[in-house]
């Protein structure tokens, strides 16, 4: 409390200045939240800035800055990098993608029907439902694209549209769509954490939910291990990987384009003050967004298998 007065004085002094602070963009710009001026401050940076090296530490950034190295391809061959960073550097320098021969086998090693699964969640500061705590992650939506062995694709989805604790209904409908067999593709391990939390919340469904975990294959982890494209720009997020591999599937055409926005719109949808027509609009937009994520995973897998099959190496 004693620091607040002095801190407010410094903030006002900065805001009243004639010009903005001259601070070089770096990792601090996303800590604790992404800065809204990131695009502005980095507009003159090269396409493959050293900050794009996945997992680069602040110490390494400081080292490279002291060496006047801004672009990835200019990093000396003797400079210590991780295996992944070396791969990124080589892809950028040669302007070509890296693909391991192992990726095709990993992607084809599935039990059908293969599921492509994505969740949407909300973490309200003020708990909405009994038995939940501040910032607890509450899942409210899932999408599942289901690929049969003959290549046919089906889509199932769930979205809680009422102002109620959605967790039990979410879990029961999820178990129904996933059944007892079939590999499940997820993107990052986020869904695993949600499933484990649901198993704790629903002890009567604990075993069924935990059995899902062994069927999951992390598509993001497979890509990070076996594939890289210079257009990833150091990121393995779905929003970065998709346009590089499936350019005709763009998020910018969607009304909802990322998870935080989806959570905010969900809260608007279930609010009693929101008009019925607006609720229906938000519902449609949420379904489109989550379904887009799982269809994107299907398309990415297909593209990687096709590229691997066509690779003469």
C-alpha cells in the first residue's frame, strides 16, 4: 500500500510526457500480458527477428543484441542454440521447411474413428457457480470432428447456452461423442488438464474420463518435434501453423478469433441482460470458432501426411 502513491506519481509523469517511453521491445512486452502496442513497436523489425527463436532466454537475447545481431540467419554458427533453435535457424537461412521422415508414421498411427477435439473454457475472477473458486477454469464448449477409416468426416459439438454450471453436462456429452475407442488428436496438453479436473469433480465418471487420456495424441507436440516452416515465425500455436500449412483456412474471417474472446462472448451470451437475438448470434459465432479449430487440425494432419508422402527424401 505504501508504494502505490509513488507508483501512481511515476505513471502520471509518464502519461503526461510529450513522447512515449523509449523502451526496446523484448520478452517483457508479453509479461504478464501482451502489450497492445506490440505491432506498432516492432513494425520495423526484420521478418525473422531473433526473438522468434522458440524458447530463447533473455540472456541470449541480450548476448545477441550486444553482438548487433537482429536477424536469425545472422547468428554465428558457433553460437550455442538448442536443437529446435538450430532447426529454426537453418529453415530461415535456407527458406525451406524441415520435415522428419517419422512424422507420417506418427500421424498415421491411429485407431479409427479418429477424433479431433478442442475445448473452450472460462475462468471468471468472481466465481459463477457453487463449489468453484476465483479464476477456476470451467469448460463450456467442445467440438469433435470424427474421421472414419474410409475418409468420411462427421462433426459433433456441445455448447452450454444457459447460465448454469456446465461441467457435468459437458463431461457426459463428451464421453458420449468419444465412445470407448478411437485415437483423439488434441492441440497442446490443455484438454488433458481439463479432463483431469472433470474427473476430480465427477468421481462417478472418474475412470471413464481418465481412460480418455491414454487415447490422446498431441498434434502440436508432433509438429514441434518433426516439422518446422519459416512462416511459423517461431510459434507453434494453431493460429501460426494453420496459415502456413492450410492458407485457405483463415481465422480473420471469423467473428471470434481466439480463446479469450470466446470466453468473453460466452459470458455475454449467458447474461440475463443480453437480448435473445444477440444470444443466438453469439451462439452461432462460438460454434463456428470451436468447429474451425477442430477442422483445422484435420486439415493440418492431412497436409502433413500428403507433404511427407510427396517428399522424395
